[in-house]
C-alpha cells in the first residue's frame, strides 16, 4: 500500500483512509457489524434503537443493523426486530433517519434462523424449517445459566424453497421502504448467510443431509443462498446488496469438512450477481466468543471476490490497520469495540483508551443499560 500523508510528516492510519464502496463514499474503513441486542419488543424496533445507532453513526461510516427477521417463522430469539410487517417498516424509519441525520450509511441485515428455533416462536406452534430434520443439540448462550433447547425441525420440501426465497426478497423490498422517501430508506441490505442459521444450514455439509438439488455437492448446497442473493439483487439492485458468510465457524453445530472450498466457491459465485460486498468472519472465530490460533486465512476468498471485502472477528485497531495496509481487506468490522465505544472512530483518531464491553448486559431487556449508556470520550475526561 502506498504511503498516505495527511500532514507533512504524519502517516494516516490505514483504517482512517477513505474508501469508495460502489456508490457509497466512505470516509473511513471502520464498520459497525450486526450485533443482536434483543430490545425490539414483540419484534418491533423501538425508539431507543434510534439513539443506539445514531450514537455510533459517523459521517461517511457504515453501520449494519442487528439481524432482522424476514418472517414470523424466521424467529428464534425473544425481542429481535423484524421487517415483514408494515408496523415494523414504519418503526424502522426514525432509526434510519437518525443515522442519515449524521450522514452515515445503514444496511439492514435480513435473517432466518432456520432450525435455531422452538415451537413457541413458530406460527401455530409448527416445526421450524431447515435443510435437515436433525435437531440442533442444546447450546449455552450468553447470559444464560442453562443451555438453550431447540425443537426438532422439519426438512424444507424442495418446492417450498422458492417461498422462502420470496420472503427474503420481500424483506429487502421492505427495507427500501423504511424511510420517508426512497432516498431515506435503508441504504441496502446484508443477507445473513453465517453462523449456523438457515442459509448456512444448507451450505454446510455437517448439517445438510439432503438428496435433492439442494444437497450433496458444494454447488447444490450453495444453491439456496445464491438464489436468495439473485432474488434480492433483482429486487433492489445488486449495488445495494451484501452478504455475510462464516465458512470456518462451528457456531450452532455448523461445521463443514472443507470450509476453504466453500468460502472460495461462494466468493466466486457471488461475482456473477455483481453484489456490493462480501462480509466474512475470520477462521479464528470458530465459536462466537472465543478466538483460536489457526493457519487458515480469508485470503483465498479476498482474491476470489471482485467487490468490496469486509472482514470481521476479533479485530483490534492494530491488526485492523495491518489487514488494510496489507490489502487483505477493504473494510474492517469491529463488533464489541463499537458496542462499548459509541465514538470508536474518534478514539481511534486520538489514540484514546477504549471502554471494555460488558458481556452480562448484551441482551438485557433494558432500553439504556448496556445499550445507550456506554460513555463517550468527553464523559470520561
């Protein structure tokens, strides 16, 4: 990377250099990634979310919302936001407007949990859908003392897959209407294809045991996710579409026998649709909270994908700068750092100390505590 100077003898931090992502002129390379916060009562986004997101919005900065469910049957957790109803779309508008008021960009991450659900979240108490009928074993989740149990899923029938693809398409359309005018809607959507949720349940061979055209070969297992990408890109424009993938992750028992082949196949296949970005989770984040030493790398996917590449997973300022400087990525997502430092960009600029996140307050049903009460730099002076 060439030297970038912002003063006669001062080199600009790589993360603080501008970047053009399609039609979006980003002023820096820090991304706030999707982080489930579970403060959307009855799946309806709340006014406190406008405070939370606007606190973290910056002029020319990119925010991706917490995972947002595409249908009633896509739910698996309490009080996660949705974008399938008119009421939900209306509730998103002031949140989107609050980010745009600070000249930031905001994408809505659209999500279906698949088998990571229970009968109680499903319409009429039906079985959750998945690529398989194998039940997900109990999982210990943040803030919980007992492992969460999941209901036995129903294997999605071949002819039903187009119906679910259509739910993603409609969710993307709704995201484009979540503003007073088209221009004030979400700037785009990110398809959640990571962390053991529905699309990942089809892509990963540790889960997918199908024998139809959506199972078996790598091409077949990736077919559903790519059909969703195509439908969403056709609906709102490929220049407004991103996808998040975690080929190496084992979260929710979503391992794969050859994650590098999976990641490269998806990266190459996405090029056909010309989507805006690919957001990938580092191999070191096999599980959500733990970082592992690994020789595996996202570099093969970085080289294969022609659009903007975003990396996520355990980054701090130092290795984020290094990743950009070495051209291993275009943008870097900082989850926990953004959560506990609403003015993260300013702290990076000033090399100021960072506030540590408190895991115990991630999912509190509180509109302030652990949500909008993390201090700004001026409050800590």
